[in-house]
C-alpha cells in the first residue's frame, strides 16, 4: 500500500504503468493539455514545483550557488502538508538529525522530536534566511519539454478562491518536481464502504480525537499515522480498532498497547493462519 500511495501521483510512474515512454512529458491533469496559456513568463533558472521541505531545500541550495529559481506552489503557504493536512499532536516521526534541511541546522534547543509547530517555524525561518518567495496558488497542470527550442513549458492554473482561473505558461530550461509522496490523500477502494452511514475521514483531515469521544472508530492501516491516530483516539476516550492488511511484528504493537492506558486497542490482521485479535491492557 505504501508503495502504491507513494507512486500513484508520480507522473513518471503513471506513464511507465501506461507503457507510454515517449519524450519528456509530464501531465498532471490531461484535460488541460493544449489549453491556451493566457500569460507567458520566461524564467532564467530552474522552476521548482512544490514548496514543501524538498522544494525549499532545492531553492536554498541553488541560491547558495548563485542560481535563481522559482517555486510554484498550488497551496497558499509553504509546507502545506505540515500546515494544512496533519493532525494536531504531530511531532516529527524521525529524530531531528535526519530531518533538518541543508545549510540551516535546527535550533539547538529543539527537542529530539520537534512538534509540527516547531518544524513549520523552522521552515518559515528557512524561507526568510534564503529569501525564498514562492508563487502561491499556482497549480502546475502540465510540463512539456520542447525539444526543438530546448525549453520546458510549465503550465499553471491559479488555485485560489476566485472564479476566474488565471493560466500561466512558464518557460524555463530546468524543472525540479518536488510535489511530495504524501501530497495527495489516497483512499483505497473498499467494498461496501458506501453503505457505511458514519463519517469516513482520511488522516489528512483528522485533527484531534475529542470529536470521537466515546465512539467506536475503525482505523485502517498501521503506518505511523494509523498508530498515532489510534493513540490520540485512546487519549480522548474513544474506542479505536485497527485493521491491518499485512502482518506486523508483535513488539511494535506491544509498544503501542503499552501507551494506551485509558482504552484498549483492538487490532486485526488478515493473516493467512488465522485472525488474531490483540487487545492492549492498561
Ligand atoms: C504524519 C506525517 C509525519 C511525517 N513525519 C516525517 C518525519 O518525521 N521526518 C521526515 O523526514 N518526513 C516525515 N514525513 C514525510 C513528509 O513527506 C516529509 O516530511 C516532507 O513533507 C516531504 O517534503 P516534500 O517537499 O517532498 O513533499 P510535501 O511536503 O508533500 O510537499 C509537496 C508540495 O508540493 C505541492 N504540490 C503538489 N502538487 C503540486 C502541483 N501540481 N503544483 C504545485 N504544487 C504542488 C503540495 O501542495 C506541497 O506543498 C511525514 C509525513 C506525514 C504525513
């Protein structure tokens, strides 16, 4: 599932899957191909798509070498994944030494696992330090390499609230795609889901467990987010169960269980031997 989710929005992966390998062409929204751009901007350096940590790091490193770049970001802020699509209790899942961006260390007083607010503050400082000024509300819908001219044509549609959609074509020699592996919510098809009458929420829309107090909640998947959301639900006196497609090691689950003091978590693995139900105890 993780590999599928990481690849599903990768245009190069999609092209490969379709067996279409001709030319340097990437389409994020085929319906827009051929749409007449109303504005054309020639940019002398690389265009970077996405103002997440990767795009910001690329822009900073280029700037450090004296190369101008321009970031196009469909959202209205930097690090939109962290600012707009993560739950409140989130901290970095990895120790900070693995997560800092090039050329600017985390403040020494940051904890080993900074909160998302600290991480976002660090990224805001990063943007200031390197004077990075992304173009916000610019959703890249296609990028096409014009081999004859030796230029990329990168098309954007304004993604702000206005009804008039502004279209722009950026012409440049280099394109860096930094659109992230978690930038899109992926909801797998689950048979019978449409018959379920309760709310179905992707983790990118989950904020905190208080709205689930005393409710029974099924968490699908036990990656980092599934684990942490389950813990958050427990801490808010909800009753989560977790369903897992593949087997996972028991020590890992025991760690989660030991954290859930208030309520048990029920975990189901669709193992071939038999179905195991694990309950944490306080
Ligand atoms: C809950 C959670 C916890 C995590 N914890 C960690 C951690 O501890 N350490 C770690 O290293 N990683 C962690 N990650 C992984 C996360 O992917 C990275 O932290 C980081 O956000 C990746 O940066 P990125 O710039 O590659 O992608 P993103 O942060 O996803 O940024 C991509 C940007 O591209 C923009 N974009 C996408 N498509 C377009 C388009 N067509 N046009 C214009 N803009 C576009 C998006 O709006 C977004 O702003 C975590 C992820 C999640 C969900």
